[in-house]
C-alpha cells in the first residue's frame, strides 16, 4: 500500500517551473508546438541531482509553525524552496541554496538516545524534528495550506472527463491529472540522493540516478522509482589528468563475471539499506533475475524502489523515451491515456507476468506515431543520423548513439488531433499482423518476426532481444479484442455524443469503464461470428466509406 501524498505548502521556483512547462506545450489555437528551447536529458538530470544534494527531508511534528520552522532552519543558510507533504505523518522537503548548509545542520543534529532499543548512528540527510517545549508552540501554529498531491480517484477522473469540451481536452486533462508534479519529481531525486549517500559508504563518489518512468516523461503519480547505481563514472574523470610514464590502477578483487560482480555489489548494498538505511523497509534482494536488483520501500517518500547496477542501457532507453515524449506534446497525452485504458481493462498489472508492460505499450505508441503520414515521431535511425561526435555512445558493444539535443530535431508537420490519433491507434493495432510482424522503432516499420513469440517488439539498442517476450497469446488476443472494441465504440460515439452538461460518460470516459467493453464482449458471445471479426469488417466498411482516411493506410 502506498501512502498518498498530500502536498501542504510550497515556495520557491515551483511556480516558475510549472509556467515554463505550460509555455512549452502545444498552442491549442494554432495547433503548433511552442518553440521554447527544451533541455537535454543530461542537463535536467545534472540540475536536479545538484538540487537534491542541497536538500534535506524532515519528519515534523503535526502541529508546527511554518514561519518558526523556516526561521530555525535559516540559521544554517538561505533556503531556496520548501514544501510539506503528508505520508503517515508530516514531512518537509527543504532545499538550501548551498550544500554547506546541510553540513551545518548535520553538525548540530544529535543521534537519538533510546531507552529500550539501540540506535545505529548513521548520519544522513533525513531528520526528525522535535519540539523542545511542545505545549508553548501549539497555540501559535500557522495554518499550513493544504493541496492534494495524489492521482485523482476514478470517480473524480470520470467527472473531469465528462465535463471536458472535446476528446482532445479529455486526453490533455488525463495527462494533467496523472503526470508527476514538480514536488513529486523533487522527492524522487532526493530519495535517490539519500540512497547515494548510503552506497557511497562503500563506493566513494558513486552516483545513484533515477531512470525509467520517473525521468522518461511518462511517469504517472504513484509509479515506482527505478534507480541505477552508477559505478562507471568513478575515476574516469581523473585518469586522463595524470602525467608521466606511469599509469596507476587500484588493487581490486576479481570475480568470474560481470554478473557476479553486480550480484555481489547489490548484495552488500541491500544489506546496508536493510541495516542502516533510515526509512528503508521491506528490503528484498532479487539477485537471480535477468537484471539483478534490490527492491525496497522508502517509507517517508512512499516510493517503491528498484535499485540496479550495471544497467546503462536502461538509462539510455530512458533518455530516448524522454526525447520522444518531449518532442511533441501529443505523445505524452496519448501514452498516458492508452496506459490508463490498459490498466482499466487489466491488460497491465503491477505484478510481473505474461501481460503487456507499460514500457512495451509506450514503444507501441511511439511506433504508431512513426507510422503516421506525415510521421509525428522520427525513427531511431534518423535520430542516429543527426548525432554528432559528442553524442556517440557504445555500451557493451551496442550502438546507443542518437542526437541528444532536442532543439536540433525538426518538428513534425502532422496536425492530426488526439481524438483521431486515439481512434487510429486502436484500429492500427486491432488489425496489426502480430503473427508475422515485429514492431521496430529503430527503422519505424514492421519487420518479419525473427522468433515465434506472440508479440515481438525489438529492443531498440540490444536489437536481438524482444522487450515483450513475456507476453503470451491470450494476453495479446485480449489486447487486440479490446483495441477493436474501443475503435468500434469511438466510431459509434461520433453519431450520438451527449451534451457536455448531461453528466454522462462519453469519449475517453466510456473507454475507461471496464463494464462498457465487457458488455460489448458479452454481445460478442451471443453472435455467430466472433465479434472481433465482425468489428474488423465493420471498421473496414467505415474506412472505405470515409475519403479522408484513404491516406492513412499505414502499411496495413
Ligand atoms: P512504470 O510501469 O511506470 O514503472 O514504467 P517504467 O518505464 O519505469 O517500467 P519499469 O519500471 O518496468 O522498468 C524501468 C525501465 O527498465 C524501463 O523504462 C526500461 O528502460 C527498462 N525496461 C523495463 N522492461 C524492460 C524490458 O523488458 N527490456 C528492456 N530492455 N528494458 C526494460
Ligand atoms: Mg518504473
């Protein structure tokens, strides 16, 4: 169970950042993208990481005067920004202007003395604030402004979607409600930074970087926090600086393989988190997985964390997805809605299994957008052709090179609406020849499947691998059936859309109701012909009678 965050108050650069984000979105009237320069993935990571290193996490008493609290902390230096949130107690995230302020605060902090238990005296940046004289302060407490920081309930989402003005508005509303907030992002980077402090006790100057949906622009409130313990950077910077005829190397222990080294490192970090990590609970070492990891819960932030190492390619995948998600504002709106649709119909699950993952779904949306005419997203090979010498990146023999500066990628001339893209997505995959074709975002076109897995999505960097190898035939069929049924529902809806004030689910809201699609499935069972085939035929007839669709055949 994840605690929901209730954000209570904030200050500093948050408003400015939100404004920047709004500015960089699509202009609703002209349909064109705003041309605000977009930051490189590495720039965002560097900035956020540096910010997190100046930040502390404080568990506060419930009744606290915000003014006095800030005044007390300011003794250690100026504060850049702060916010409060609730997660089984009241927490404050405080970003100082200078890193020295954190050391100054640590220097006046004591290790608690226990009566019946013993404390492990680990000095982190996660503190517990106590009142010296609680009774004298409660009367003066200021009212900490409360605002909700958790994803909307199904009911609220349904209401918001019903009142939306158009389907495009619905998809954008869903994105706005579910995307990570500025505070949530800060808390994710801070959590990585706190774990990095622990890992650094063993591996000096190591880096713990977030990857996956926390940073790839497709993160939904409440998603897990994937972390990567980066040991490669250590020493790299300094080796070129030495002069003379000698080269100095560390004496190290050798193990038979990279995998065993990874397992040993994660094992010791897992122990460390379990024994010394403040707020780290439920530590599980999953070292025999294809990609060994340590899973744990960071109680104060409420994040479920997966820590891996030796996983550079995954970080590069996150960078690629960040580029795709940031290039055109329709991409994220479509991905969020399709992920939500898949979750609502149990096509995806938080438990690993033979179902489609969010990562695979995102790849399918990217591929679909590469197939539009004109394409909305460029192929990975095209992004590689734009790369310069500095972008060159080879990881474990795999070429992971692509242009990293988003501002040098030409925007798409495609002006399709989100409504039409959603419909076309369902039609496209409702009719896709999964039995013989593979999805390949590197080339942006279907390829013959190299192996017999029901769903084949080529790993963009390790090209001999299939990222959806886990998906079985029945899960794929469920996806295809639901896609066809959804396309059918959307084509019917056009004819009798309720007025926005009628408070009746329509458009995206209808698609997110499991009962609606299952009633279509029920009807299917009653007819002689399978509904999937019936709907396919129906779609064919709709398509052939609609002249504007003639250009969108997408190689079907
Ligand atoms: P959420 O469901 O929101 O957590 O999405 P996510 O993208 O973070 O997915 P997940 O936590 O499952 O995985 C984290 C990252 O690991 C992904 O973003 C990918 O970069 C990588 N990854 C996940 N699954 C696979 C896979 O099957 N193959 C490869 N090559 N990488 C994967
Ligand atoms: Mg994840």
